[in-house]
């Protein structure tokens, strides 16, 4: 706080505190409760007081996805401001994604004003101020937030914001949810400037030498060791630790399609690139090391050997947020995957990978068949390989076609593949904007299904990209329906009517929108492709538009399987 400026309202103090705690962006979906924050932003800007950059969002879930994407790149929580209970509800599945992907984000929601007298500053003045006074607003997100807290007095603000940032970032990161009514936001600040230090973030947890030596000994003696990981490679040091361990021990690495990140280079000989190979290796392994992974295998399809040793490493190895989680573990380590794997790797000498695997790893993809008929998902991935740079960031939400991406995409640098690994569809477009904000000098390309594209509120996402000055390319694999919802019908009823018809109720789009036209309506470059011969040129044109400052959408018609 400068000597020349002192905040006059709690809203002004809030923006100052957020900036002091390192929040660089506030994604705002305004409502009747945000007026004090909007005025505070104008006052502080005119006074030259630094505050987070405020980016307007036309739909709340897109703003939260963007904050989540920014976290993935930087590890720094950003803020989303939403309108009371209804704005909170519009966060929807993106709150689930942030929780499951361990994304440190801060959501601030308005609250129905308390005062109703004429002299009550910020008091109730609309019908909705009674309608939105619900018994448990925080209950909307309580199961998906590490912290829920209402700021009922200005004296609480400095502690509440500091605690929210600390909890969002620390330990196993996740969302923090604060509520504050507009009459409190208009109150004079009671605690100025308020403490902004003393909210230390715990460092990564280590295994300790004794446990690390035990794991290293198991690795040294294992004949068929297997590492299964989902999130460890999210940070560059995790990518490096996995690579180091693979180089030193010859351990095979299952980089799960649900990971939402690149855990090891796709060209590394120890990477397992297909779900089928992963299942086979789970069944054969005598040692399984599971790091930062919610679901290491699907018991319906595969089980480890009865004599296999399972080592589990996670910030919460008990998975207390999953009531029926019961995967076996012989050694359970409460620790940070990157830190523990690096501890273990440091205790081991390098091995000759060619000698350990004399027949090779057997993971080389088969040669592609002759191209004919509709464009296949694999061909889209190969076209992307032809146009992507090494430092481009690929954002993936392909659902049933994700296997093709993970099997055939070429990515060698940490941080060049992103996703949530969570089931809430519609993240990729907003997430790509946040990733672009965090990586302004790099190209960001989202690859999604047509269902994911529409779940993402594309008009709001494209608007956000334009408002934020963060253009991205979205490539849509368009099969005119919800294949992910069709396959379970065939799985559960293999001899049923739906399987015989090759269709399932509610999974085909009979009057789908023109996605390229939708993009153009939002001032983005848009084109449709149904001929493989023009796919690469179309992607090149779209990337040229992105480099010129416009977002782009390429709608690729693939086989309607």
C-alpha cells in the first residue's frame, strides 16, 4: 500500500491483497454483487495502485477453466469472481476438474446483502436479493473445494485471502471458495494494510533416505518393473525425474491417457504408448511404482500378479476424497512424486537399456494403412505432427479419440501437452486461453471432440480469448455425436437392439451447428475440412491467423463411428 493511497472500501483492500499475494488475473463475470469491485478497480487504476488484470468473462465456467490452465503452467493461483449462488452453479464441471486435477484456483462469489434499510450502503435493492438468499450457498461446491469461507466482516479479509492462497497452493493443491456480500465490500477496511506475509507454502514432501533406499533396492532387483504415473510430469522437475529414473533403471513408464500432461517424451524407448500394452505390462510386472495417479489400472480388465510389490507415492496416498478407492499398496509414501522419484533415481546407477531389453520394447506403432474413406483420428494427429513446433502447447480433450493422440503424437519437451485428466467436458477452450496467458510467446492448440467443443460454451471461450488478447487454435474432431456415451450402451448390451443398429438413443446430432461459421461469428478464423489432402494446409492457415492475433477453429469431419 503506497503512502499516498489508502483504501476507502473493503473492495479496494481486496484487490490490493490479491495482487500482494501474487494473483495476476481476475476473471470477472459481473452481477449486482460485483459493483464495489468494479468501482474499486477504477479507483485503484486511476491512483496507480497495482491490482490483478481484470478480464471479463461471458460465462463463469470458461473463466474458471482459464484460471485452471494458467495454474498448470505457472503453479500460481488466479482468481475468478462470480455472481452469488447462480454464478457458482455456472462453474459446474470445471470446479470438479480443478479439484481432481489439483489446480490451485481462488473463486470469490458474491453473497446476498445483509442490510435492507434505506441507509444501508450496498443493502438489498432488488427482488433477487431475497431469491438468492439460499440456506447453503457454499454447499454447491463444498465437495470440490479445499476451503469454503464467508468473509462477514472487513476484519476477516486479510486473513481470509491469505488463507485462501495458502490452502489453494499448499500440500495437494485445489480450489478455495470465498464469499463476500456487497455491503461488506462497501464497508471501510478495518485492517489496513493487513498481513500478507506469514502464509508460507509447504515445500514438496520427501520420502526420506530409508524409504528411498528401500524403493531403490526393489528397483535394482526387479526383472519387470513398471512405473504408472498421471500428474508427476506436470512440472518440469517431474518430467526430468521420470526420465532420469527410466534411463537409470530401464523401468517401463505408463504415461496414462488420462494424465493431462506429458510425463516422459513420446520418443523415449521406455514409454508405454497404448492402453493395451499398459494392461499387459500391469499383469506381467513384478514391481509397480504408482506416482500421482488416481486410477493406475481398471480392475475389471487387469490385476497385478499376486506376488507383485506395489509402491504408491502421492500427497494423499489414502485418497480420502474417493470413498471406495481401494487399490493395493505394499509401500505407501506420503510425498511429492517428482521429489521422491528423484530421490530414488539418485541412489541408482545407470543401466544399459539395450542389454536390459535386448528385443526392444515392442512399442513402435504399426505403419499406417492406405488412406481412404473418412478422415481418421490418427490422420489428424499426424497432420498436427507435421505443423507443430517443439515448444507448441497441445491441449487435449479428445475423449474416445484420446488414445490416437497419445499413441501417435510427437511431444518431447515438458509442458507441451496439457489437459485435466478429469471427466468434466468443456475445459479445453477456456483452459487453452489460460495457458496462452501464461505462455504468451508460444502457440497453443486445443484438440477436442465436437461434443467437448459445444460443452465448452465456445462463444464465451472465443470471446474470452479476444478480450484477453490470447488467441488459440482449436481443432475439432467432428463425428456428429457423443461416441463416449454410445460405447457404454454397446458394452453393457452387446447383443441389444442398440448394438445391432450401431447407434444409441441421444448420441447423434441430427442438426449440428456449423462450427466454422460459429467461429467466424465470433471474429475468429474458421474453416471445415473433410478432405485429408487439404488438412495440413488448413492447419497452417489457422496457425497463421493465430500468429496474426486471431483465434481459429478448424472443424475436421472424421468417421462418424
